[in-house]
């Protein structure tokens, strides 16, 4: 029998300032696939650093990560291998299907045409 998955302390901390639906989606999804919550809300310094590092195309305050509560989260499948696109696609399927089953719609950054942001998810309100 596979051990049950649980959110790490870091993941739980990163959910503190996110839209409540994200907590519901993530808590249900963790039973299906193991992943880490890389970030939820980003302050000005962190958002502008993500922009400078090429991890975001938006400066503060234009990202869905900058709203309180954050409408965006960045997630990575465990074990984290940033080059494993298949694992990110699998995670995206679980997250979007779980969201749908709970009555929510999410957008995944891996579906974007101009900038593939595989860890990025946004809830549609």
C-alpha cells in the first residue's frame, strides 16, 4: 500500500495568503499526486525578482500572485525535476480535474502559447 502523501511545512506556509479555493483544491489533490507548493502570494520584491530571473513575464503588481488573497499558485511534482515536463503535465491534469470536480475553473501556465510556465496555475473567479 502506497504511503499517504501530505503537504510539507513549506507548502502549508505558502498557502497562507492564497484564495481559499486553492486550499481546498490542493488538499484534495495531494491524495492523488505528490507535489510541493512553491509559492502562492508574492510581495513586490519577490515578484520583481521572479521577473528579473525570467520566471515571470510580469512585474509587480501585475501578476495574479500579487493579489491578496493570491489567485495564483506555483506547484511542482515531487521529486522536483524542473526538466520533467511529463510530470508537470500529469500534475496539471490532476489539479484541473480536481478543481473542476469541486466547481472551480483553473488556467495552467503550461497551456500558454508565448511563455510556458509549467508550475503556474490561476483560479478563474
